[in-house]
């Protein structure tokens, strides 16, 4: 079967497309735009987010799970006016271990997203729960400062930073004698 699709490159284009088509359910997965739910037509709006909500809301939860040693995963939730704050339909957890880096965790999270969506579909998108309040829940989006190696930090922090960003398309950097050096892996040498 051929699948009809449209590639959009701007939020305005996406919103125009959504206003021009008919749908009862919209599933968002990997959408980089915040959908202005209060301005949208009436429908069921669902998002699949690559974290164990309510922890690690934001654009880069997988990197955040590695950097802050948090449980990763995926959640299927209702889209509301907040960012990743809607009621949870299903959730799949991935415990963080020291052998997981962002490259592997991205792959595991893609699988967890499928599992979370399948669970939500099997229960006809019935709500599991309001997102619980968690005192130490994080919102995480990568900043340039997160990629800068600070050698005054302890080795465990540096190793977590390396697991979070030590892949080819991201990488870490440090400055020495006015020069910038890029690296991908930090490890303790005994």
C-alpha cells in the first residue's frame, strides 16, 4: 500500500494542514512543535513522549535520563495546554543503568514508544491517571553548557555527561589555551 503523507517544515504549515483535514484522533510522536490545543478543532489529541512522565518533560528527555541518572521510558498521554503535562494513558519504564548511553537509550525508547502506544490502543485510550506530582521531576532541554566538560566535576558526573552526549552528532567539548577540543567519550583510567 502507498501511504499518503505531507512533509512540513514550519509550525504554521503544520497548523494549516491540521485545520484543512478531518480527524477524530491526532497522534503526535516526535513532533518538535507545541500544538496550541486550545485553538484546535475538537478531537482526541494524544502525544507519545520518550520519558517516564511526569519526569523528564521537554525536548531532550533521553539525554536527560543519562545525564541525571533517571528512569527513562515512554508515555502516551493526552495533549493539554501544558508541555507534556496531560493525563497519562500508558507508560513503559526503562531503568537507567551505567551501561546505557544515549545511543542505546534512543533505540530502547523507540521500542518503548511503540509499546506505550500499543498499550494505549488496546485499552481504547482510556486514561490511566492524572500525572502525579513528583517533587524532583525534571524538565530537560539540552543547552550548550551541558556539552562543556568541566574537569573539576567528579568522575561519575563526567561519565554520565559522556553517556548523555558522547555520540557523533552531538559530542562534548572543552577549552584549553584558547582552543576548543571536541570529544565523544570520557572514562576513568586507573
